[in-house]
C-alpha cells in the first residue's frame, strides 16, 4: 500500500509533515485564552463532559494515568485527585505553551505532588509497554496526524486490564441540532475567537477539524483495530461530543 503523503488541516490538504507544526501554531496562539474560550464556546458544558469522562474511566486510588493532549489540565487535575498520593498522573501535551499553562494551573491548585509534566507526541509515546492503568486524550485526537498510530500507542502502553478513554467532538445526527451547530461553528465561533482571543483563524480550524474527525462508529472500529476490546461510546449533547472507551484484556 502506497504511503500517504498528504493529510487534512481543517478543510485544507497539506503535506503530512506540516500538520503537526500547523497545529502547534494554532495552540501557541490560543494558549493564554484557552480556558476562557472553552467556557464561552461550550457555555460551560465542557466541565460536565469532562466530569462524565472521568467517571467512565474507572480510575482508582494508587493507579497510574497518562493524559495525552492535556492542554491546561482539566482531566489531569481530576485524575490527580482520584489516584491520590500513592498514584501518578503524567500530564502531557505536544505543545509547550499549552503544557506550561497547565503546569501553572496545577501549581496554583497544589496538584503537583503526584503529577509529572512531559512533552509527548501521541504518535510516539516515550514509555515502556504495559505501564499505565488508564490512558486518556480529551479533545486532542482530532489534531493528531496519524490517529490510528496514536491509538496503537495508547494500547501498547496500557497494562492488561487497563482502559483507554477518548473524549472528542463528534457528529450529531439530530437534524435541527446539526443545522444550529453548523451555524454556530462556522459563523459565531470564528467571530468569538476574533473578539476574545484576537484569532479567528484558529477557531475556524477548530470547527473544520471537528467535521473532518471520524464519526462515532468509525472511531470505535479504529480502536478495535488497535487491539482494544469491549469498545463502546457514549454520546453527549446529541452527539456533539462522544466518549469512546476500550479495554486491553
């Protein structure tokens, strides 16, 4: 099979080696306003989505968790409280500016005793096999160039009995909601980005990247291809967001 040499960056087609750098530029631009924009964009509902994801993770005291694409650490902070002083959370991101924002937040909240901070590309996770009880990625998989490779890596570093959790924007089939969501995504979201973060283009990319992300069933099949078993997904807010879960048995 001939190796693909292009990929998508939003609706654009770009050389495959350029995507990671372009994504890095997006998050360099929005890092300082990321939390504010998350609250504005989702009307605060992203906090509920993340709470449900953590509940579905089944993480317990003393466990080891790898959180990929941590951003400013919403999931990592919740995991750190769950695993307690005997556990460990690796908070990671491919983007140094985002990871620094997250590190500052964790310091402010006093959540550094059981958290380590590491720059990680989800396609090349620098840990040995069978290391973690849970690997999570929240609103980050759609930005990865080779999503299947990232899922393969998540499976590799999980311990037998461990589980992966993918929280991501997805695809709604509710017709009235879809029309309103498209209007919001392509008209209001870039405007909000320009007014609040002085960056309309990055939030236009966000809307486009969501539409290019695999739908719920396709992502489930990709997880099964990576080796995960008992895969399921939970639609939230009419399928605007989905939580996928799979186990390494």
